[in-house]
C-alpha cells in the first residue's frame, strides 16, 4: 500500500516555479536611504534606480522624533488609503504608533469619527471597562498597533476596523505578514531587521506582499527604510533568490520523527521496520535526504528513533522468527534486510499518543503525576494547576523575583506545602529576590513552571486578564496565550491519564479544571459559556438579565433578548437561542440513552431451558 501511494504521489506532483506566479495587483518596491527613494529595478546595474526625493517640511523637533521620515511616508496615503508599518520589535510598534499620532493634524480625527468611537467602546466592553493607554491615544486618529501583546479579542476588533477602513494605519511585527490577510496600499518596513536578525528574502517577500488590495487597488507599494551601513546587504537581499524550503523532521526529533513513528504504529499504518522505512522514504525528508543527511543515512535515523522510543518505554519490540528458525528479541536490524521486525505501542506510548504529549516531556509528566499521587494538595487548585502548566512555556519564562516572592508570601499554608512538594521553597525565592548567591541546585524549569502556575491560579480567582497582567507585569496577550495553552495541555493530560489505570484519580479532577481554564469565568457563568456566540461579557449580561442556565436561554424569545441585552443584534439573539436549544437536546438525548441502556435486557442474560422430565 505504501509503495502504491509513493508511486501515485511521484506521478501526480507538479513542480511549481515561484517566477510563474503573476500577482493580480502591480507591486512596486522601493528603498529609502536618507531623503532619497529608489525603485527596485532588476534591469538596473546595481538593482535600483533613483525615483524621487521626499517633499515634506520637517521642523527640528520632528526631525529628532522622526529621523526615518515615517510621518512623511504615511501621510502620503492615509487616511484615504491603508498603510502597514512593520517594526522590528513589539515595543517599537507602540512607540512608532504614538510618535506618528503626535504629528498628525486634528483633521484626521474627523475621518470615520463615529465608527472610531464605537471601536473604542467595543475595546472597553471586551476588557471589562479597561482600555490600553496607547490605543486610547492612537485610535481616534485612525492608528493602532498589532502584535502578540494584544488579546485575541482586541486583535479581532482592530483587524475588522482596519479591513473596513475605520483604521487607516497599523504598526505591526512581522508575524502579521504570515498570519493575517490584511493588505494595504502602502507597506513600510521600518528596518531590514526582525528583532536583531537581518531579514531573509522569504520574510521580505512575505511582508512586501501585503501591498496591493485585489479588487480595490490597481497598485501596491512597499518601502524599505535602511541606513547607509546596511545598503550592500539590502541590495543583495532584493536580488537574491528565495531561500529553499527544507524538512525540519530531523531538527525537531521529539516533535518530528519520533512523534510520527509513534502515530504510525499507534494507528497501525505501519508497524514493522520495513514499512516505516518505506514511509519515511516518501516524506519530504526522504526526498531531501541526500541534501540534509550528511552524517547518518535515513535508515540509521529510522533505526535510532525506533530504538530511542523502545528504550523510553513507548514502544515494545515484538519477538520474531528468523529464517533460521531462531527466536530473536532485544535487537533491531542494522541492515535493510530486517524488514520483518515489528513493534507495538505500550500503555505509556498509547497514553502519550492519545494525549498528543510532546515526547520530550512524556516521561517528566509521568513522573510528576506519579509524585502527585503521593501527596496531592486538594485544598486549592494550585497543585493541580501546576501539573497542567505547559512545560514548553516554562522553559521560556523569566520570572520577576520580587513579584514571585510577594505572591509566594500570600499563599495559604496548604498552598505553600504544595509548592514545597514540587520542589520550590520560600527560602529559595527570597534569596533570588534579594540577589543572594544560592549554592543549592534547584531545577530552573520547575521554578519557572510554578511561577506560571501562580499566574494561572490568580487568573482563575480573579477572571480578569488585565488585572493579572498588571500584577505579574506581563503583556495581556501573553497571559491569554498562557491560559489557552494551559487549557489545551490540561485536556491532553486528561486523555493521557485516561489510558493509565494508576491515574484514575486525576480524571474527574482534570475534567473540571479543563472547563475552568477554557472559560476562565466565575462558576455561575460557565453553563452560559457553552452557548455559541456567548463570551464572558455577553454571559454577564445574560446572567444579570435573569438568563442563568441553558434552559433559560433555550426558552427565551429572541425579540425579548434584543430589548433586554445591550448591543445584541437579531441574528445574534436567534443564534444564541438556537444554540442553547441544540445543546439542551443533546444533553437530553444523552440522558435518554443512559436510561435506555439501564433498562435494556443484557445480551448475556442467562436463559433457563426446561428439562425433558419437566416437560413430560
């Protein structure tokens, strides 16, 4: 079967040359050096031709505040056309947005004024009355920043406002170029850098590709601002071909090859060494093996990965009968002739596979859950939250030690006991906060993970991302991402525990915790959050209006809801009522099935057959 698929794909894949692509909108690329603007021209000797000089009267103050002449570049297109300004860092996005606003005339405030006021109102509504100080100053002028520090709801509102022309300029990081379809008449690259790294050709094309709106504009422009010192590198950047695309299966072993093998064997797509190797030969890595694999062959990598999974207890090697009739075990063939060797997934492997746990952490997770059974502190949620805090986010965390120490001191004795059980003492945090030297070694990942657990624990108690982000001095977007990641990981850990009988105690506990992390609202609002189109703000409105359960909403009159709930459209009201009815019916059907199952006569019910004597 694998050979058939491989041959089918080889026959049906047609190579695509990027040079064959013809954009619907003409894109003109420019470079800006000092006050001169040059057009990118592949026919010119050095790749560029002089276009024009910027014609904008700059005061001495403005020259100091805006050395790159951004105000001149953006005012040529806004507010009638849209503009994106890509900045190297998140902080730079905010600073640039504020700087541009300082030098714009008040006339810009009149453009779509009512809609901008409505946008500010909506931003406050989704954040329980809070509004970012920067957005408060920039939105009235039609400008906003866009980066990962924003919450998903804020991003959605700003993207919609930009798409409809309410906002005419966004200052953003490079992630917007790849993740969101927000085209512009003019795209400005603040510098040829992403953070401290010089731009790659792929990144550059991705960003300038935002210029030009199909069906709206006939032309799009991109302007890359550069200093004289970067000129030669930029000239090379605009002329070189796109970087080649390579497989990352080898670089990301635990998330790549090993996870792939566990899935193949778990799903029984390929269970013997030969089939697994043939599958690998048909992957992108298999196609590129001559380029990427210098030290080891694809066969050796396949064998080593399977050996690693076996040694880790995720796979088990099956005993086989060789041609000589001997039983062999505990060996993996080093030659390609051992195709008959097969594997099956262990209980731990199945748990990792079903829970989609990163294999780099599955043994650590098993150890932590096992240790938790010895003294799980259930007086509060802290210990349980720690067990479901994502490992990968902990490794990237950099705690504020004074905040850490202050939060630790506010814990109850039971919560401090939970912290001690995982391996973090008040003494250690106190020494870190005061800058003292620490001789005793403590696992940094455990310390960081507990810190993130404090963030999540506080968030579940306060249910307010803004107050928690201020308390821990973290961007609110990061706090929301942490919450989302924790809810996902909690669900993964739940599935992991369902496959291992020894962790039965965690099943009910993690089911409830996953709900709490998913919705992050007070307990009374959780039933309403299940309804499609109901977020926290709407749930509060409905609850305060007397709609406190699914049954209330399922029996509600949409016309009454429109009159009772502020800013609720007829379409949204109908959607809420129909969604509540559907959920209620689903729950009723599930209960009915349970009733029928209880009353149904078992298939193995013993039947007494009358004896011949009794019949007589």
